[in-house]
């Protein structure tokens, strides 16, 4: 077989694989029940909670209280894989910065029964938002919703469904605006699958519940979109379209040079954590606690310059 025949065979095999796998939108969901990390490994205390899910089953989650004075509450929507014990690593630093965290297993993930679907996860997210709003920890006006990757797409729709009452801001990291478009853009990166990006994406993947359609319903809140400049999982174009499609006045977009998918705030020495904390502090405002003095950070944080080798700049 000649070179041209080999290339054709590779292309056909690639397309066949995509047809076989892509025919099911469950590719967006990769749950498991393995236990990866425990909060105690990071010096965190936690309490487990279970709330009635819309499907009649109970949703399992963790509450990680803030260490010291609590400035606000973060509701975390994790990505498409594993469960909260894996994604704990992404938010382990927030309680040390004055923010309590509520994180949960979507249906079919971790200890939450059932099977995942787009509408199902949106319903679960709306249920958690309503639950946190009803608690003393969810002080009105001091709640930040933080969605990563698929969790960002789910968070947008869940907020539109539950309403933005008492929510101060939304952070989307490595998220996308359209299920169909993120598939097309990924296929378009390879010369082998470039030709088939439109047929595969548009014939095999539906775009139901796409985040872009829900943005007008949450326009009264503040939005921060953060995306790695070298994200190989969710192309940065999708993050930009999220930002551009948001009709609200209070929005920001941060492109992090050299960062890959969800690798922005997780490193211990990430210089971007300070910026995120400053943004969240601005949204929740000063604390009204006797004896506690709140001061905005000085000097005002600004994005670090790109590292000469193309990676994130080290902290000062």
C-alpha cells in the first residue's frame, strides 16, 4: 500500500472512530466513583451533605468551611470527569483565602445515583444553588459561582434556571459556548480530521442547552471568563465567544499565556490566584463584622507578563 493509501486508511479509521464514539453525546460525561483526594490531605475540615435532587434521588456534596473569617461562599461546578474527590484539588486553596466552598457530584458521578444528561446536570446545579441560598453560609450577595470546563457550561444554564438572586458573580474557567462548536474546533486542529469537522460535529452532536443561549438570562450579574492560551482540550476561541456573547456590562476576559486546560489556579505558585481573589472580593464587597477591618488589596493586581519561554510568569 502506498503513502496515499496509508493516509486514506488512517483518515477513514479516524472518521470511523469518531462516528462510532460521537454518535452518543455521553462523551461529554466521564464519571467514576473512585476516591482520589480527601480534604484532610490539604488540612481542610469538611462536612458531607445530601440534598433531594430533581429526579428524586439525593445529590451528594461537600461543604469546605473557610479557614478564619469567611468573606464569601463559592459554589463549584466541576468538569466532565471523575467526581468531586478529584476536583477537590482545583479548589483546595479557596478556604485558606476566606471562601467556603460547596461542591457536589452531578447525578451519576461519585456518590450521586442516576445517569448524567445535560438537562439532568442543569437541574442538579439549580437545586444546589437554591440549597446554598437557603443556608446561613450563603449570605445574600456574597455567593460566587465557579464553573470549570463542562461545569462552566452547566453553571450558566443552572443560573438561568435558578435565577441570579443573591449571586454576586460567575467565574468560568476553560469553558465553552457551544457543545457542537467545541467538537468542531477540536476536529479542525488535526489535518487528518479537518475535512470531517463539519459533518461529524453537525450530524452527530446536537447543541441542546448550549451555554450561549442562556447568557441573556444572567446579564445582570458580573462575569469573569478565564482561559489558557494553550488549552489543548477546550480551544480558547470558545471562551472568547462566551465572553463576547454575554450581554451584561460587567464582564472581563483573561487569557493566560502558556496555560493548558484548567492549569491556571491549581499550581501552588500561580500568580493568577491573587487576581481571582481581588475580583471576588470586589463582587462580594466589604464585610460588616465588628472588629474586622476590610481593605482592598494594594497595589491593585494586574496580569503578570508572559514568561520569555511562553509559560506563565512566576509570582513576584
